[in-house]
C-alpha cells in the first residue's frame, strides 16, 4: 500500500515541521498533545530557508512493501521493520548535506539481542537494481524506538540485521570445531607436561600446588571443548532428555572453567600479596572440591527448574541458523546470572590481581631481583599467558552484540578455541628451566619476595 501527505510550507514562515506516520494510517501532521505509537518525522527549518520558492510542497510517502517486489537486495540478510519505507521530498530539488539533520523516529517492540537496527536509505545507483546504504545516517537505538538522523532527503527505513547469517554461523562452527579438536590434544600434552614437572620438582610445595591448579584448569578446558564438540554434532538430532543432559554438561563445563580461572587468581593473590604465613591443610584438595563441586550445585538448581533444552539461533525472519543444547529461551535469566554475572565478577577480580602481579614483578625487576635469561620477548610471553590464564579472552563475549561485532565473534571463537595451546606454550616457557636455573618460574620470584620481606 501507499499513503501520501502533501503540505505546502512557506519559506517566509520557515520552522521545524513535525509529521507522524504509521504503516496502517499513513502520514499526517503531528499533534503535539496526542500520544500514540506512530513514528515521527522532524524536518528542520534549514531545509526551507535554503529554497528559492516562497511556497514549496512537502511530500511524505509511506510504502508497505510486503506485497511489492521492490527495495530488495540480492544479498540482503536484514528485514525491513514492519515492511515500511518512508519517502520524503521537499520541492523539486535534491536536498543533501544538511547541518541540522532530518530525524525519523521508528517505533517498535523491544528487539531481541539477535538483531541490530540500522538506519538506511535506498540508493538506486547501487549495484544493478539499487540497494540500501547508510552513508550520512546515524542510528540511535532504544528499547521501544530508534531515531535515525540523516543529512539528506530520500526513501528511508529501519533495517533489522541479524547478528549472524547462516553462512557466518556455519563458518564459525567449522573454525570452532577445528580449534577445539586441536585444543583438546594440547590439553592432554599440558597435563602430561605438568605431571612431568611435578615429579621433577617434587619437593617444591609451591610449584606443585601451582601446577596442580594449572592441570585442573586445563582439564576443565578439555571438558568444555569435548562438550562443545558433542553439542555441535548431536544437537538437533537428539531426544529432549538427551539434549537437557548435554545442555547441562556444557553449562557445567563452562562454569568449571570460570571457577578455575577464579581460583588461579586467588592463588596469585595469596602468593604475591599475602606472602607470609600461608599454610592451608589439604589446600589443593579443597580447591578441587570448590572448583568441581560449586558448578554442580549451580547446574543442579538450574536443572530442577527446567532450564536446559534446545536453543535455536534465528534471524529476524525466523530462519534457524543453528541448534544448541543449552539454556532455553524461557530461562535466559539463568544465563545472565550464572554466566554473564558470574564471569563479570571473576573478570574484575582477576584483572585487579593481574595488575597487582604485573606491578610487583616490574618492581622486582627494577631492584635487580629477577635476572638471568629474562629476555623481553619471554617476559611479554609470560605476561600474555598469565592474561590468558586468568580468562581475559572470555571478556570478548561482551562485545559480540550486533552486526558490527561479527569480526569480534570470529576473534572470540578463535582465541578461546586455541586457549589450550596458549596455556601449553606459557607453561613450557615458565616452568621448564635448565637443570640448576629456576629464575624463569614464578616460584623463584615468590621466594625472593619472601626473603626480601623477612629481611625488612
């Protein structure tokens, strides 16, 4: 359908013009006292002052393109909001380069996280049949409305782009599957290496505890990679009961990874901040009870309330691009609390510990405490490994919303699927000194710091 509003505006009485529009009622003059869910248009007085005519026609057209084979790109993945396109013309001239932009307010329901709104206009010169562009337009999204500010007049709409299309989702799954397979192999190498080092330095209690924590963290990563591989292969083809178990296993593995990164941060705090007088009976066993036991309680409660099942990732036109056995859409609050909220607290704590450890290590290097073969590249690698060990790569998940974040999603997938490799390299560099040299390990710095503290 097509609905048009024609106004005559005098240049001598130039002022802002306000118009409302809706897909069903079309455009009309905006009643400033009225309330409704219709969209709004603001035409700045700058438009009319630049015209030579005394009286100019203002034409606002509202198109419903649902039944029209128009305004569609061959590669378009986004959906036009309410199938509505709004055209604006003033006079018979082309207007562009406005200092005070035209504002279109599109009203809508609260949009899901799987889409991102984008203000666009139709450019007939794009491609062979035309296409949507966003040059000269800015988007201000809100909960119930989105404001588009554009520096020209033409045909506008609000395009709802999926965060991921089907091809990108398949590529990400392929990258993650390959990365997880490699990470599982390196996780096994890492555990074997840690056992070897523990046997070699069996009388250094601090080193044995550190390696024990590293082994448990790597074991949780191995379990998470295994759960993801099972999920990607079996989801969508399993019985509801099996999918619930697989969803719970994936959630449990993820929580174990988060918990063990928090315990790594706690260990660094005890070693570098609370240096003296530390002895906890069966310390590593208690850490294991917390690292593997606490996630069981969380998953158990979530399972009782029926949080797990099939979760579908869809585009705006309800096309399913991926199936997962995970927390269902009805229980997303469980995801926000147990995953997003839990990791946020851990991330803030671990980054504070990382800052303290980095500052203290630099201070010791400045006083000549750490010497030997500590080359700059090795120091950088140790710091990067420690950063990864504390779970910093998981923080990229908070940047993976919207179509502009697709590169971040790829980066997040690659870094986390290769996390096992990073930790293996870090441990080899840090914990494999020569026969009589231990200056490369954290335990050496800790022992020197203890001696310095005692002497003071």
